[in-house]
C-alpha cells in the first residue's frame, strides 16, 4: 500500500480568519512583532495556539502568494488564505478536490451528510491517525471543515451546504499556477482549464 501523509487536524482550533492571517502576514513582512493576545480573544494561550496555526499556513505560501494576501482585494485575500489552509491541511484539500470538485463537474451543487460520511470513512481506512479520534474531535473536524468552506465562499453556508462555483481573477490564477497549477483544483478548475493556462 502506498504511504500516505498524516493528516493534521489543528485547524479545529482556528477556522479561516482572513483578517487575522492578513494582519500577521503584514506584520511579518514589515518585521514587526505580533501580539499573541490579539488572536486569543484576550487569552494569551489561545492567542499563542492561533498564532502558531497562522504561521504554519503562511509558511506554505510562496512570496507571490504572500504578496497577494497582503496587497490583494478581499476576495483575493480570502482565496489565498483558503489555499494556505489546503496546503497545510490535506484533509480539507482532499475533501474539496475529491468530493466537492467532482460533484461540481457534474453540476451537482448539494453536499449531503452522506457525502461527508463516505469521504471520512474512506480516509480513515487510509489514515491510521484517524482511528483514535474521539467523537468530540470528529465532530469538531466536521464542524470547522464546513465553517472554513463557508468563510472561503466555497459553500453558501454551513446549513444548506450548496457548492459555490469559484471565480478567480487572472492575477490569482497566475500567482497560484506559478507555484503549482494543481492547486487550482481547490477552486474547482477543470483539468482542461488548468492545461490551457499557459
């Protein structure tokens, strides 16, 4: 059996939070210190954990992607923040590419409970680290996954869970493609459109 990379579920403590990510990226870019307490709703430990999560995501972005996160419009910032989540958390990336993208390509916009459960069960067979997750952790993974998808505009909201087709401007497409065009799949781009970028 092919070796699979372990899933990292640290996103359960911190959803997309575009504004916080942008703020940290700006501070780091200018060489300024970042106050942990700003991200913990007054709690230093929570702030520290969230800051670690933000830095983990920012480290996965290329210089061009970071620049777009700092200087782009809010839609571009949201898309780059979501890209960073997918780069760090392959569970979310896999769900978006293997389930949502496949549904959208056949014009099925509705995510069902069964879609998520089937995906989760399939992955737990390949990822031994998922075997010992408590019911509470499993619930948090599901809840925050959909919260991130909502905040990124990938779905309309966490209740109806309708997939939203994505519009990326040329700058976002070129910035992502200059790293690896395969990442455009998290925004539902078809294989043919990806091939035709250059």
